[in-house]
């Protein structure tokens, strides 16, 4: 009988260590190593996937210019927003990880997708957390077509792959990866070793059999995906479905994608009939009041391959504390402090005794530097108690010396703003279009002083 081996795995980063120690050498975390007993590798498992990477006799070396560059045969999921985030559709043989907090709509979205795809291809939905009756009740409540989708309630990874080899599906859903287990790994389901080995086993099966596989994952308290970091390395695409508990809108963004861009954004609305895709998300984030208030300005951000209009708000108020507060929601905290210093040095406005609050309406997270000029003008508007024009749109990057730098895709941003009825724009001079836009006055600025004079 083979002797059982043991390893010590870090709960934070998933790195292996031969013996226990107080600190992980990979990530530096303390008291995160747990012992994992690994059983002897079964013969059936090694034989089944022995040809995954190709046998040495059949594998050949190719020149880089001889590799076939034909487009991967994608197929649509039925949701244009999901296809956008995935890079244009689902790639056969890919492993896609969908994470999100409880109640975000992961299972609902995948159930809607699988019921639609099952009408034209062989699809299997594997549920390990819910019973088959619970899934059927949800499908009937959402009025989905249920006559072609195959269901399986199982948590053993070996048994799932054995059944899938007979059924030969084109697409599978594993809900969720945290409850799956393997007989060879002597640890509880949901542990680091079980999640890692189960995900690697299912990914190898998907590559060998050309099956598109969705893995559902949970998130921790800090919003990161539960499980070791190696889980993100063995999959092809990592997607996070995010949404506030009191909001009916859900945003989807990819954090890793081997078949497309990682900065695409998809917007869904949670309704009584399930998740509905939002074709024009700018209309949601621009639901402004009748009267224009000081500190509010519209910003055009670039998300992946499309522009998006959002409202940025700032509130500047006299501080009663010795150390004024600087709070940014949806924006980077350190960049807010930097812009306040630029405004003092090159704009002549002192806000050292003021509390500054910045917020992006709608729960959107803005990470690009094109929001610098909008945030500065919003803070000046609130500080002077002077409302900016309702038909004004602003974007641009601000440097430490007070210069206004151009941002990518400036022309597309202005065209999107013109479609929504905006007639004035303050942008970097490098983003001023050569051909004037009908019905829009574009003001190009190169210095912060020029932007302040324009308002």
C-alpha cells in the first residue's frame, strides 16, 4: 500500500511547503499553512489524462510562423453583455470561472444561459449546493425552456467526468467548485487542496474533450475569490459578477481572459424574470435630478470597447476635525489626495481645512486617469457653491505640473456624449476632434488654469 504523503499549503496564496513554518515564504502571511494529506495517485486517473499534453512520440515542434492563426470557433451565450465580457463569445474547451457574492445572480444567469443553449446543443448543469427540485422550481419561476437541459446532482469530480464522457456535452456548468471533492485528496471539500485539485482535474477534462466549462466560485469578505491563487492560473477566464444588495443592477467584469480584453464591462438588471441585459447603461448612470446641484459633473469613461457616461459628484464642506477627511467611493483614494495638492499648487484653491467626499453614481468603479479633470472641476464647483451647466461633459488626465494630458479614444467619447444630448465639453487639447461635432462646442485645454477659466 502506497504511503500517504502530506504537504503544507498556504491558505492565502496556495503555495506548497515541505514542512510547517510560521510564515509563508511566497506571500509573507503568518499562520496560514495547513497540512494537507495527499493520497497515492490512482492508476485510472493517471491513465485517463496521460495524453493531455500530447505523447512525446506524437508531439511535434512547429515554427512560430507555421502555426494556424484561424479565429477560434466561438458560439454565443444568448446574452450580448456576457459575450462582450468573454471577448466575443464562448470558446469550446475553455474553463470559465464566474465569481460573486451570495445573491449576485451567478446561478440564475448560468441557468438562463444553459436553458437557452440546450435548445441547440448538448448541455449539462451540475449542481452540488442545491437539489434538482430547487433548480427546477427556479427555472419554472423564470419561465425558461426546460425540455432539453440535462441536470446532475453530484459532488464527486471523478463521477462527474465519468458521466460527462458518456453524455459528451458541448457545455457544462459546475455549481459550485467549493463543494466538489476528489477521492485521492484527503481533506474536506472547500479546502485549498480540494479546490485546487478539483479545478485542475475539471480543466484538463474540458481541454481534452473540447467542452466549454463554467465553474461557479464564491467570494470572501474582502471581495476576492475564495480558494488558492493557483485556481486563477489554471483557468482561461475569470469573471466577477458584482452588485450591491440594495441595487437591482449587476455589473460583470473579467479579471483574466485569454481570449479577449480584461477591461470589458457588462451590465445586467435583476428582475422577476431573471437577469436582463442593459443595452444602454449610460442612461442608468445619468438619472439626474431636475435641478442641477453644485459638485456634479458628467464624465465619459472608456470600458473595454465602448464609452460609458457616468455622473461624478463631489462635496466639499468645512471640517470640524483637526485632520480633514478625504473619502472616495468608486475612485482611487490616493489620487484624490494628489489632485487636491495639484489644485492648491496650480489652481490657487486651499482645501486643507475642508472635508472632501467624492462619489461615482450608480456604483461604478472608475480606475482610469481620464476622471482627473472631472473630479477637480466637481470639487471646485462644490467649494464655490456654483453649479456646472447641465449639458457639460468633462474628461482628461491631470499631471503633477498642472498640465492636462489627452486620454485614449477621445473622439469616440465625444460622439457618445453628443448622442445623449450634451452640447458642451471640456477636454484636453489633444482630444479635440479635427472635424467639428454637430451641435457640440468642444473646449480644448492644456493647463488647469484654462479649465478653471472655462467654467
